[in-house]
């Protein structure tokens, strides 16, 4: 969508919802608005039913965990200053500190009649995190909300059948939370003595890998000539 159309849509949203919108931002050719949890259903219903907007399609719904968002340095045990496996020099990454709100739900909406897209974000309330279900507005949100519940532990009030959809029966925890260990808590193995599969505490040793990063500016400004491979 062109920047002019985005600005027009942003202005129409600001006029229609007045103080209901907590924030509105156009960035990289996309418009994102934020609403309070208590206003979510009213805003979403109007975005769908009002022909001036016509966002009849919910394209996607996802959870976000902002734990540790805004911390300046990558949490690695070791990082080299050069080479292919280089990580990052401490203090070289600067980000704005977070505001303490941890979980959010992000909705991607599409208006087919107006050929427009809109991103709506809502931060969750309470502990455990919870927000109203939009399945009564877009039935397709059913499995999306179940996925966000399974992976992030976000509860959707009013959902007709909120249960896990990706993890196994009896799974404990929510694997997309940033405080959930990458190796998990439980591993599965076959026990020949018992003649069946058993669950046991994970035996993988926790470790932090240094990310591999190739920075474009390094080879662009390097004085070392690039060796070309001759044609076979």
C-alpha cells in the first residue's frame, strides 16, 4: 500500500475511534495500531462490519513475548571480535528499553473491498496473560488462538475450545516463552527393561552458542581482495 493510502487510513482510524486507539504507527509500508484489552472486541467488530473499513478477513494471529526486549547486548558466554563465527562486541547494540509489558497478541487484518492491510496489537492483562477471544468475529481465529495459548500460555476468554494444538498430551510449559529452555524439561526414550517409552528429565547439557554473523560492511570495506573461483 502506498504511503499516502496508509496515512489516509491512519487518519480515518483516528477519527473513527478517537481516544480508543492507544498508538498508531506507519513503518516500512505497514500500519500498526494498538488498542487496550477492554476495547478489543468493540474495535474489531467495527473494523469488520463498518463498510468504511471492511476488514472482513483475519489473515493471521500470533503471540509475542517481550521478555528481555530492549536489552542492549546479546546474552552469549563468548563472542569473538572478528571471523566467520563473530558475534557482537559488547555495547555495540543499542535499543530502547521496554516498558514492562510482556505479552501481546498481534492481529493481521485484510480488507478485500479496499485492498488494505492493518496490524492490530493488544497487550494482555494479568497473570496468566489473557485477552478476549475474537472467534465470535472471525471464526478462523479458533486454531490461531489455540496455537498462541499452546506456545505462549495466553488465555483467550470466550474461546469455545481452548486446548493445546501442537504440543503432546500432558506437555508442561509453553515452548515459545523466552524463559522456556531451548532443550526443554523432559526427554523421551525407549526403556528396554520396561518395554515401553518413558519420559525423564532432559539430559542435554544447557549451553549458549555464539551466533554466526557475516556483516555486509566488513567485506565491502575490507582491503583484502576477494579471490574469485576460476570456472571449471
